[in-house]
């Protein structure tokens, strides 16, 4: 009997099946070009194929002049408001901003004080998971990967909803606010159970404080002593504000809109978005940055020696170091060219905390890698593409300084981006009206059916 359950990727059976597949399944890059197929829904210059309209967010990273792509300073706007202005505004009033951003993304206008306080109260009052849900869906089924558990738990919430398939605006508004509130709870429970089951460490579950913002609630849940500083909570809140939304074309948000266009329920759409964000080419990139930088720090003797650092970056680009992918993770972006405003803001705010927590030398190395990467990229690839650090490059380091475990780097992204996903789902439901169905060209191929016993 050929059993596949315990087969390793390199086993004889699997290897033979893969070789059989490869003999009959090849599509070359040249074939894509011949048939003018835009791989990854990308134009030849790397820009995205226009697939929809949105009021929710705009991501600006370049200009188009006479058909040419001109690099420009990055700019991110939520409902027409520059995210930098939102950050500065919350900072000036020493106020947490994720709740304000979530309201803005969904409703289209900044909340007044009464609406802001209502949003904070709604999220607190809906933070608890349904009765027996933690025991039945999380504690009894631990997962090594928290993103996997997030997706499974979101899907499972369908069974606890009395009206899961109602696509009315009223029902989806209820479901959206509930999911935004519950995602941090699912993440925290999943992490504690993972610690106990796989890491053989103690797990702890703290009660929520009605006066806590979402960022404070997360730190309260993750720290054994429930203690954290206002500065730490504000920095985590900043990360959440910057990760809350990034336009309709990013992979996980597009996933949300594609599934929504099919008329499916919110749990299926958001569960799929979590699966998309898990990918290392998307939200999982912050984890890849961490591994790459750990490898660099291990092999570079002098972190201040620019020649040594650049030489190692060139090795990474040649596929001779780190994970062998030939990628400097966290540097470069599909839209941003000269700068990613999220990375600029995050690095600026992380400076003071880095000095306090003894991360000054490490942050300086990150900044050096950011500065040297474009030159190393040009030298190794021969391309003059303008690249800069993106938000994933610094977010992992910031989470590390805040004591957020590496298991939660990408889940924290999901806990933040849920606000944008829900805003886009509601917009797709109310303005889309047509299932998304792009075309795939079938390549010319003709075979004659042969009876089974006559096949070689």
C-alpha cells in the first residue's frame, strides 16, 4: 500500500509523481510574453493591471510621464487623508489611533469624539470570543503556526453566527466590527496554546480592561505581568495604524474582494485573506527579514564596516547566503520607489525606544542595510531599478523591541489589516455587483483518447 500521509518531500513515491508532473506541465516565460499575458496581473513595467475602483485607500509611489514610470516619494492616504497627518494628529493629542483609523476606513470620515469613544467601546465589548469557542476551537486543536490558527478560527466563527450568510449592509457591518474586535483575542489565545503545547511553557489568559485601547489590550494579553509603558503601547498602536490598510490591489485585500464578489460569507472571505497574508511574498515578509538579518549578523564581523556589509548583501543577491532565494527581504515594493512612508514613520518612532532598550547598534545595522541595498542590487543584477526599504523591513525589529514574539510578527499584521479587509468587503458588496472572473488563455494542445490497456 502506498501511503502518502507520512511521505517526506524527498521520498521515492513523491519524487516519481513530481517528475511525472513536470514531464507534461511546462509554461515558459516566453509563452507568457508571446500571448501578451500579464503574469501576476502586472503590466510590463511592474505596475498593476487596473481591476477596480475604491474610495478606501490610495497608494502612491511613482509618476507616469510620456508612458514612462518616474520614481516619486511614497504617499499613503486613507480615505483621502495622508497617513502621516493621521499619525501626527493622534500624536499631538497623545491618543491611540487604530480605532480612529478603523472607523475612517469603514465609514469614510474621521470620527468625532462621540463616535471615536463609541468605536473604542464597541471593540472592547465585542473582544470576548463566543462561549466555549477558545476551548473547542483553539485549546483542543493547537497549531504551530498562528496564522493557520487565525484562518481556521475565523472560518469556525461562521458556526457561532445566527445569520452568517446574510449579505445585507447591516449584517456585514455587525460582522465586520465583531471580527475587528475578536482578531486580537484569537491571536492571543492561539499563541498561548502554542506555547503550552509545542514549546512546553506556561500559558496564561488575562481579563480585558475596558479602558484599554486595542494595542494596550494586546500587550496586556501577551505579557505575564500585564505591565507595559505608554510609549510601548503607542508604538504598537502606530504599527497597527500603518498596517491597517494598503489599497485594493495588495494580494490579501484583492483576495477579500474576489471572494466577496462571488457572494460568499464574510468568514470565508476573511479566512482566505489571512491565508494570503501568511505567504512570505506578502505579510510573511517581516518574518523573512528577521531570518535574513539574523543570518547577516551572524556572518558579518563588523556591523559598521560598509564594505563587509555590502559584500554580504551581494552574496545574498547572488543566492549564496541567507535562504538562497537571491532576495533582500524588506527592500523594494510593487508600488513604492523612492520611499515607503510607513517605513519612514516607523523608523523615526523606533529611534528613542531602540536607545532605551539597547537596540541602538542593531537599528543602525538595519539602517546601513537599507542604505547599501540599492547599490548592491544594481551591482549584482545590472538593473537601475529604484528601490527602498518597505514597512516589513522595520516592523519585525519594532515588534522585537516591544517583546512581541516572532510567532506573532505576521499575525500582528493580520490583526491590523482586518480593518482594511472589512472596509473593502463592504465596498465590494455595496458597489461591485459583478463576480470577478479574469480570463486564462488555453495553450494549443491536442491529444487522442487511448483506451487504458493500450497506453504505454
